[in-house]
C-alpha cells in the first residue's frame, strides 16, 4: 500500500493500464510532455512513449471523434477533456455516435472509450471552470457515468472504466485532487505533491462500477450524494451530531438502487446532495426513484441540497457551493427538529 492523493491514484491507474495492455493509449490537450493541466498524466509519456501518450489540437469534438475511431479499430483510448466545462463541443460525438454505436450496429461494433473530465468547483475557477455536467450524460442511453470521492475508488474505478467494453464518462472532482477536504471551504487546497489523502494499493485492482458505498452508517436519515459532497455531508452530520447514514453513489449509471432502498427503508428520511444546479439535476432522478421504491417507508418529503440555478459565480463561490449548514438545515427539516 502507498499513500496517495487522487491525482497520484489516477496517474497510477493509467500507468498500470498502459503497461498491461499495448492497445491502451492516452490523448488530450497537454496530456503528453506537460502531464495535463492538473498533472494527472505526468511522466506517462516519458515512460510509455510519444505514440501511447500524446497531445491533440484544441478541438474536443475532434479528440472524441478520433478516439471513437480508435476504439472501433480495436484500441482502448483514454481521453482527457481538460475541464468538464469544455466537453460541450464533443457532446454530439458522445451522444449521437459513441453512445449509440453498439445499438445501431446490432452489437457488431463498439468503442471501449474512457472520457476523463475534472468537474465541480471549490478551486475558485469561475463559471467556465467549475461546472458539474453529470446530469447530461446520465440521460444518454449507452453511456456509463461515474464520480469517485477518494483516491482508492478513483484508481480502482478508473481501471474498471478502462477495461470496460462500454464507454464510460469518468468525472473527477477538482476540489478533491489536492488532498484532504473535510467540508470546510475556508481551508484552501494545498500543493498536490504534499497532500496525501489515503492508502492505495500500488498494484492492479478494480472497484466495480454500479456499486454504492455506505461511508457513514446511521439510522436517523439517509443522505445520498457523490464526489466532493460526500465529504461535506459527512462533516455536516458529524459536526451537528446527527445520526445520518451517508451513501456515496460512486456510480450514477449504472445506479445501485438496491443500496439506496435498503437504507431508506431503515431510516424513512432522505436528503439528496449534489453540487450541480437543482433543476433537472441528477438529484431529481434520485428523488423520483426513491419515491417510487420507498413511498410507504418515507416519513417526510425528500429534501434536495444542490447548487443554484445560475452560472457558477466566481465572487460568490461559497454561496453556491452546497455547505454544511445547508445540509444540516435539510436534515433538521426532514427530522422535524
């Protein structure tokens, strides 16, 4: 076991994938010599060569289109979109081509493509570097969508994504790249080289896609969340001394509905938390599914704590970012206290 932060864990996962499978390669803007804007691919070009880890033009649509062709030809490409905010020019390729490929060809063709994207706020990135677009991809049949919340899951889930024959949208919360985050926005991120966060095996291992994890057991209420908000929700429940069960979804599609249903049947109360905007956010789908499966077990309306329906404001980032206080207030409402 080694002590790694999320950047180091992701780098280790890609290093292993490149070593184990000669058909695996990495492409994207500045992923080669520079090692990526967040250094997730640092050192991989030097280790595996210019033809395995290489830079592309600034054209997200072109990057994804080329990677789809590579996947159909038998390669296993890993694409890095520099920020999730930049993915929109590639959405047509992801939705109309990649996600439909296996279906439209009757199973004759597919592209095992992993698309990595840093997402979310908490680093003062402003409206064009802080978006959480996961809800867009969960709406598209044929794509898997996952978001890790810690280095162990990040490495194991990325290896699973790379080895999966279906396309996977792999979202990486930027606020968690740089080490420990206990939900306090006043504690700035520190240099990634000096911010270890967790014990991670150095060898190959996988974390299955489609399986949630209960990260904090409790009986008073169920908090359903993912990514950065896992840490904020845990801090909120602990600081307020509320016996809330915290579930880290890890995978949005496929969704581990069984774990959610079992928890809600025990607690009878639910708070859904995510950083993306509220309207049509993934929390709406979660609320609907929980209501459908657990209606007779619910003791109070399902609460949602989300980002606001506005572009991510640079000057008021911590007013947008779902806070411990907002989560505690929602827990108290559902508990009637």
